[in-house]
C-alpha cells in the first residue's frame, strides 16, 4: 500500500542546541511554536489538524470497485465512500448524482473547501497520487510543563540513542464553525479526539534526539493527521 500523505512522516528535522545537559523550557516553547508555524507557512495550510479524505483529485466522480482493482485501490475507494459524503453534508464539497447512475455521485470543492484544502501530490509513480485533507486549527503553545531525558541501547535509529521528551500544553486558534457545528459527525467517522475546540488546553509531547554533536534534532510530526 502506498504511504499516505506526508503528514504522517517525521519531517522538518531541525537542529537545536540548548547547552550542556541543561534544558531551557522557554527555548523548547519557542522551538515547538516555530515548528508548528513554519509548517503552515511552507505548506500553505490552515492549521495543524487535518482530516484525511483519501487519494482523490477534484473534480471526482465515484468509481465502483472493480474485479481487477489492487488492494490499495479497494481501500482508497472505501475511504472515499465515507469521507466525501460527510464533507459534502458539512459544506466543503458539492455532491450531485450522476445521470442514469443514482448510486454514483460527482464531487467538487466549494469555496469553503478550497480555503481549508491541503493537497499533497506524490509524483514518484507513473501516475501522480493526489492525497487530500481538510486542515484547520493553528496550534498556540501555552507552556512547557516537563522535560525528561532517557538513553536507549537501541533507539529509533537502531543504535545507542538519547531521547528528550518535551511535554507541553497548547490551545487551538480559530477552530472554524464547520468543525465546531459538526463535532459529533466528525468524531464518529474519525475518532473522539479529532475535533480540537477553542479555549480548551490540551497536553502533548514532542520528541528530540541528541546527536553525537550534542545538538538536539526534532523528530516529531508537525501536524496531526486523522484517518477515517
């Protein structure tokens, strides 16, 4: 199966030096906030929380499962059969029946959908793969609550590795009305933590790796991808 959107990959690895064995919570707060802000700027997305639709290029017409479909295509069509009707109901997509085929629908983005869309195009195959999500909710880091360090004989890199876990509280800025008003529907398809509400403080943890040069390398995803 193809990898889903780059949202799921540990990206934006940045080098940060905080001094010998002393970790400054204010510097970690700045580091975390910069990471979340930069991903929005670089990818031109509306926030750090994304509802993944599936691999789809708009405009799109429903495609029935075919006998010669590979497993990845079957899984993808099953996702789209759930996500597209929901976001049409919410107002981010249009949905019109195909003439003569009442069970099939034609979808396209509304103006609201274009505002919150994030499309990642994977061109590694012969045919491009268009992975689409609707993203919302910029993160505002409130404070770092704790920093802990632990060394593992076999870490993420497969050899001796020191990991620094940074725990912090955050709030979400500008959660749009279409998310707030459809919280139950979104959480029913995705999960109970898929909707981030305004004026609520949430805990999270970022992972850093201490390199042989003594610097810290940020190894956590800069956004939260919700799968249906």
